[in-house]
């Protein structure tokens, strides 16, 4: 239960870049302004994933699985965990996904209704559902360990990381490959998202109104290991995942209490200053910060990467975690990595990453340099 869990591999791709280095090199002050446009869709461009999967396999997959496979491959390669003699039944896969594989399924369903069942194609059965990525990663690398897929809206990616940490701490796995992936190629999904940002009476969540931002696609994956094992094999340690909290708020009257206690439960070093990457799109998140400041001894610096990365659904929390881990591997990160309004003169070696969903879920992850 007291095992320290660290990040030893990072992989990511998005509209900002096709590697974690290129994504981190894209500063918010250069690229954040147009992401305030809620009608914009930020798509991954000119990415073929060469060397990860072949064209024959790619034709059987939805883009969210394709993106996820590529990000997972980057994370595994940077971790070098498969270079060692390791029991593959002790490596688990924890995946977050919100939108599923509608880019693959939509034209097949259209063919079913306009042509015949023979025109539909057999692979839609294995390509459309959120767990498709988990299964494909398992097939690609022969990983047979304790695995799960989460589909709890925007919090799913952080849940994949947090519960992956707990799986290692409870001895269910030695290594967890965790992350999230989303694809926006489906016109059906984009039509639903367009409607979701329209004002509608009675549509407000328990966390209040949500400020719309541009929708974005991509994937981000991490490799988690127990600290002593990672150190023994000479792995590059990016940072420690030092805390995790996952709560649900069913009633608007409990919002401040739930948000405050969720953060307090995730904070592992209450006397240290944190960079707190919040889900500032929800008005309740901003209001809860005042309550939180009164209950902790150390200062919190509030920032948000929502305008920089766009609304990436399950990926957003993982993407911010990946970028923070990349910085923390060098000792510290700074607010302007995520937020154009951030103070470049400040640096932090501890980070909180939070995501909340309209349905009432809230998850917070705590990171610390090692």
C-alpha cells in the first residue's frame, strides 16, 4: 500500500505536435487565442504513424485506436520497460475514452441502411467501442495484465492514471501502461458537440455553466512503475504520482465541499506550494478555490490548460500530466507551460491536475519531482 509509483515513459500527439517534445515546445501565448472559439475543431494533421502499425491493420481501426497505439508506443519506447525480461502478465493497460470509434462506425452504419448488411464490414464490431484501444494494445505488445477502460467523460483519463497507480500499490500489477485517446473525425459526433455548446434551459451541470472552448483530438500515454523497481533497472524517472482522489457530486448543494475535499485528499505535501491545473471551464471550480485556500497551509498557483490544448475530453488531464511530467523530469515546471496568463518567473516541483464532468465526477492527480 505504501509503494511509491513513478512515471517512466511518456508519449503524446495532438494538433499541437506529434511528440511530447513538440507539444511542449508549442507555447500557449502563440497558440491559445483561437482555442477560445467553441465552434473550432483542432485536428491531428499529417500524421501517418509509420513504424507503429501497417496500413492493413490501420484500415481495421478507428482513429482513436490508431492515435492511442502510437502514443502508447512512444511511452513504451521511452520507458524501455519491454527491453527487460519482464512477465507480460504483470503489465496492465488502463485506458480512458469518451467518444468511442464513431469515425469508423458512422460510414459503416450508413452503408447498412443505404445498401445492405454485407456492405457494413466485419471490423465495426471491434473498432467502435471505447475498450477497442485497450484490446488492440494488448494484441500489439502481448500485454496480459490487469486492465480496465474508463468512459466517465472528461475525468476518464485521470481515472486511468489514478487507478493504475492503485493497481500497482495493491500488487495487482508491476507496470501499468495508462492514458487516453479521442478522435473527432465523425460528422455525427461533431454535430452532437455543436449542439452541446448551445444555450439550453435545464442543461447546466451540478458544477454550473461550462465555458465552451475549441474541441481537440489526440492521445497521451504514460508508463507507471514502482519506484524501487524503476530505479533498479536504471529507468528514466520523470516524476512521482504522489496522490489521487476520485469523487462524485450528486447534488449542487455539495459542490464546494466535494471539490475542496477532492483536492485535499490528493495533496500529498500540504506544506509545499503547488501549481494547480484546474478545469476552469466550470464556474464552480473557480468559486471552490477560495474555500480551498483557507484549508491548506501552502500556497496554490491556479492555472488552466483548457484554452491551450482545447477540450480534449478524456485526454485533457493526461496531456497536462504528460507535459508536467516532462518538465518535472528536469526538476520543475512553470505556469506558462499551460496558460498564456501564467507567471513565467514562477516554478513548481509539485503539480495538481484536476478534471470534472458535467455529470458530477471530479478527479485530481498529484505529481512531485523525484
